[in-house]
């Protein structure tokens, strides 16, 4: 049987549904890593401060979901690299498949994982505050959040997470072509930082970081991220399509 008798989208749909069940360990690891991040966040993000005034002694902690979001970035990077490895690829050959349908189903899986990661990471702020209030008896002062602000936070986090997933998928594709890339990519990243420091110029990676993370317009930020994400995924698909169907 070949894909000539089965529509591409139907194949992608079946593979996506399979991966949502087969890759349950990825979601389990998300729960674990976010739980660890929540524990660290209970110490207060950005440290703590205190002082005294008119005989009163005060101690201030800042509780936020920033650390949970950062840990979620790490999780999606590792997950996107992992699903390109041979054991994960071999699971797909119970289906009528090719490199295109495999990559598309992987992208949809990473999108679903990014959505879940973004929602749980942003909403973890309220869990952190509840733990601090009920267990640690902290006196909390927080600005009220409206639904629109929460949605903006989730959308922005989703864009970041999905963008990082495309980078991880691209790195994973390179590693599948040649194992040397597993060493070469970190060397290039670290080497570029040292080289820019040696040349006493602004670091290229920091400039790229500022290009994305310091964007004030959500619409412009979304365009930057989506275009970059699409390019990374297209490059990854092109690399994987050149590989043998199974090896």
C-alpha cells in the first residue's frame, strides 16, 4: 500500500493521534519539570528584599511564573530534539507513512505540546501564590489580572515555546544527518559568545535574543516568531526528506 491510496492529511491525522498517546512520557516530564520550577519559584523570583521603617521590619518576595516558563522552554527544546531520534521514528512504521507526513505530524504534536505548556506555565502563577498564601502564610499583594492580560501572556508564551520547538527540531534533524552536529552545534553557540567577547563587540546571539524578546508590539513579535518558526521547520523537513525512508 502507498500514500497514493491514502490522503496525506488522513495519514497525518492518524499519526498525530498516535503520537499524542505514544509520547505520553513527554507530558509526564512536563508535569515533573514544572513542579520543580514551582518549588524553586516559592523562594521568590529575582531574589528577595527587605528593610525597616518606623519600627516595622518587612521582607518582600516576588512570586511569578517566570521560572516555570523558562523550565518549559528547556522541556520543549529537549522534547523536539528527542522525537527526531531513531527509536521515535521507528514507531511510525506501523502506519502508511513517508518523511513528509512524519514531519507534519511531529509539528502538530509539538504545537499541541506548546499550547499545553504555555497554558500550564502561565496559570502556574496562581498555584504558586496559593501555596505561598495557604501553606507559608505569606501576605500577598497582587495587581488584579483581567482575562485579556492572561490571554496575552498565554499567546506570547505559546509563540516562544513553539519557536523554540522549531529550533530543537532543526537541531535534531541535523544530528540525524550526522552525529557530529550534536557536538558542533553547542561548540558554535559557545564559541560565538567567546569570539564576540574576544573581539570586544556586541554578541551576535545576544543581539538575536534582543530582536525577539525585546519586541514591544505583540503583532510584530508574532510575525517575527512565526516566520522564523516556519523557516526552521521547512529546513528540518527538507533535511529529513533527504534521508532514507528507514535506517
